[in-house]
C-alpha cells in the first residue's frame, strides 16, 4: 500500500507539473464531506431554502396578532353650493377651509374556522419539508463526491498499471535490440513492441486527462483553489467494512430514508390544506375597536367648524355565503390530493425497498469479486515465483518473465480496484438508506 501511495503522489506530481502554483492535498472521505457541507453551492442553496421556510413560519404565526390601522389626513375644503331640487336658485355656502381626519382602528380575530391554525400548520410542515430537502441534497452531494473520489483513486491505479507496463515494454525493446544485434531477433519484433509502447503512452495520456477532469469536478464542487491537486487517502482501503443483513438495511431505510419522510410530510400538508379549505365555509369572528377624530362637521348646514370625536368597540361577524356553492370543488380537490399523497408514499416505499435490495445484492457481489481477486493475486504470485525460478535457471525467456511480472502487477491492482468497489458499494448502501 505504501508503494501505491508513493506512485499516486508521483502521478499527481506529473499531472500538475504544467502549473507552478499547483498544490497537492491528501484528502480523506470525512474531510471531503466536511468541505462539501461548508462550500457546496448546492447545499448552500438548500440551506437558504430552510431560512426562507423559517421566515414563512414566522409570517404565518404573525396572523394571530391583531390588525391595527392608523390614518391621518389634512385637506383644503372649497365653498359649497346649494340648489333647489330642480337645480334652481343656487346659494353659496361658506365652508371652513381646513379639514382634518384621524382614525385608529384595531381588529383581533378570535375565530376563523381554523384558517389561521391550518396556515401555521402548513408553514411548520413547509419548514420540515425544506429541512428534509436540505438533508436529501446533502446526501446526494456526498454520494456524488464519493463517486468522484473513488473514480479518481481508480484512475491513479490505472496510471500505475500503464506506467509499469511501459517500463516492462521498454525493457523488452532494449532486450530485443540487443538480440537483434546478435542476430537472434527480427526488426519486426522490435516494431511490434514499439507500437505497443506508443499505445500505452496514449492510454496513459487519456487516463491522466480523465484525472484532471475528475480533479476539476471535485475542486469546483468543494470551492477549493483551482490549482489544488487532490490525492486520495490510501488508508481508506485499510478500514474494516462490516455489512448487515438485508433486513437490517431495510429497517434502516424505513426509518431514515428521506424520500419516505418527505412523502409522509406531503400527506400531512395536504391534510392541512383540506382543513384550510373547510375553514372557508365557516364564519369569521373578530373583536373590533376604533377611535375617530374628524372636522369640520359636514352633516349640518351650515357646516360646523368643529372637531367631532367618537369611538366604538364591538364584535364583528363575517360569513361568505358564496363559499357554500363555490368551495365544494376545492374541498374535493384537496381530499383527492390527500389520497394521491398517500398513494405516492406507498409507491416510494416500494421503490426504496427495491433500491435497498438491488444495492445489497451488488454489495455482496463486490465481496465475491474481492475474494476472487485475492485468489488471482495468490495465483499470480505463484506463477511469478515459478517463472522467476525457471528464468534464473535459463529455462524461460525474458518475455515469459515480463509477462509473469505484468500479470502479477495487474492482479495486484485489480485487487485494489476490487477493494475500492467494496468501499463504493458500502457507501451506496448508506446512500440508499440516507445514512451517509
């Protein structure tokens, strides 16, 4: 593992050699998640959505407070005109030219048919939904970054394979040239290996470019400096991965899966909307109070140039009679939305159950693949030892030795990839249960 880490560092050094400002940074999964929580633009957007929902709840609760209105005006009054009923005999009426009006009115709703309570309940559920959406997006970003991270690990692994194969090919070419000078090999053999060398160089370049792309995606999502070169922490593969029974994963998903929780909240939101629509068919009762100060007094002729103050308190009742025949369809629609939300929840349960089962099967398959690769490494080591002994006793050719070395190297690196796949499928299990 230490050799792999050293080679990864060397590969990253080669990848960033084009920029003098490039900075290498070894990063583990947990640090990856921490930086995503702090810097991911997607997570920040959903976090702002939570703040919006918090304010919406405060707005809904404010509907319980009284409505208080105050108005103050000053005006200029022109002289009046007085006619008979047939608009004859006009007479000018002197008017005081300064007019004033002050009003203070207050209204406290004491019963609204449950509209205010339902509105607050909807806002509370909206806040829960915003929080669940933030958590779900957080899980998605974490799983996305985990995929990028492990793919970057695999790409470095591929670079190691290609680099070693290039070195082996160079040795074969050098050996072939020496044998050609001795007349025991043909130029055509050298050409064949030179073609292989160029193909390996092209493949290495393609993988290095893929590394740059994957690194850029990680750096961009984490909002790190553009010149940062991320190096996967090779100790990740040393961690012990313990699996659970499928039944335990299913129970975990039933408790933690955010899609199911959102579906449940959606049911409660639609139930609250039913109550809100039903409240439209009930009367609204409020306590009212007012204070007025007006002048001049224009209900008298001649007009009285005085201020007139009056106040009142009382109870107001308002009933929308048209709601009896207008609100029926809306109420039926709201009830149908409740049924639809319940059906959506049952569908989500089926989808989550299927997703957990499929992920669990793939998780077990990755362990099978790991055991197979471990056996391949054992066989490749045995083959290498046998070929090496035969080569030392001049019973095998150099090409046989190089083939055995290449097979051993590929087996070792396939084992690393298999371990990476186990880690990936473990994190996928945590993702489908939303416990990542």
